[in-house]
C-alpha cells in the first residue's frame, strides 16, 4: 500500500510499504480522509516528534475511515464500520487519570500513521477512544481530534451564556473556539492581524472583530485599546499574544493559554493584579476520551 514516510527534516517520501495486520485488540482502518495540522508541519520541519514518533515512520494523526480488519478480541467494531480514532488513549490507572486529568496521563499512548492507504489503531485506543461516525461524513469526522482539544478548552475555561469572550488569532483552531463559545451563548470577540482572517471569524459566530497592532507596550487592539474580557483564549502561541491575553483579563477573568509556545517562552506577569482581581491563568493540553466523544 502507499504511505507517506518521514525520514528526517523536510524528507517525506511516498512509498509502497507492507499493509498492516491487526494484532489482538487492534483494528486496521482504510483511510477515507486524513488532515494535516500544525503538529504535522512541525514534525516534517524537525524530522521527528519526541513523544509520538521516530523516523523512518509513517505519520499523520487526524483521519477517519472504514474498518478493514479487526484483531482477535475486538467485538465493538467489524469490517465495513465507519469510524474515527483519537490519536491517543490514557492508561486510566495513574494518579492524573484517577484525578480526572487524563490529558496528563503518565503513560499517555500516542500513535501516528494516517498518511497511508490504511492504518493500524492500537488496542488501548480501540478500547477507549474510537467512535462510530453515525452518519457524519468522513471528511468532517477527520476534524474530531482538533475539535476535541477545543471542546476541552472551552469546558475548562467555564464559558457560559452572556460571557464576554476574546479569542486571539483567527486560524482553524481559533475559529473552532469561536464557534463553540458562540454556541454557549457567549458574546465572542476575535482579534487578529490579518483582515481576511477576521472575515472568516464573523462567519463562525464572532460578534465583534478587532485588529491587532504592535506598540511599544506590546500588542494592542487597534479599535479598542485596553478592552477587557471575562474569558480569553490565546490561540496565537507566542509570548506577545500570551501577554496580550493576560493584560486583557477583566476582574475575575479567566485566561486560557490554549496554543503551545516554543520551549522556554517567558513573559512578565503583574502578579499583584492577578491576586487582587482574582485572575485565573491556565493551560489546556490535548484532549480526553469524553471530549473526543463530544467532539
């Protein structure tokens, strides 16, 4: 079968490889749709991923397809079923899992391999994190994984009807966050540098759009300098966007540093204001089985 094999930085080759055969508890899925995300881009650029893969290997992790074969012991799925599989599964027994923090599982099992005609889903993922499509088109269901990360982020930020929410950035993930918050009944403002990106935000439920520009003090809103919000999502993943997110928190506000910043990224924080205005700053990493199902 055909597969995109990663050999090193910038070195991806489409090759013929041996088709996977499911072992006990595993399934093989014929690929019907597979997407590329920012993580995949970084994997190609760096030539590896510390947690998920080591070259040479097939990569890709956002996909949906048709079950082609099942291993011994699999009873929940059969050949012909349309499914979407998460790219990980927690162990369910470590301390973080016991505390309901499954995204921080000490033995979080990742897998890759969707950039191929078919891919093998590990037994633990089959048992805990594979969902039937139930009429959802494969090209939509392939977005389940990134949407699940957003579902988890919105839940943990506590978005409620009437909240004034700011989403910094207007890429695909920011648009998912925007739509989810709008569905909660929040008044959503999207802030970004590119005018064309802001037009997309309006179509996904943003009630207001703000342009971002650079100033001596850092990033500022062009139209409403100093605007404050109840809940802020930073989907920019940079020191300057994280700083803007924290500065934009109203009293009692919640700041979700949603996008991952490069290792070692640091910013200054006014801890006096964090204390007296009861501002909560937290991060959201990955997803959970429940968020994947909701997604």
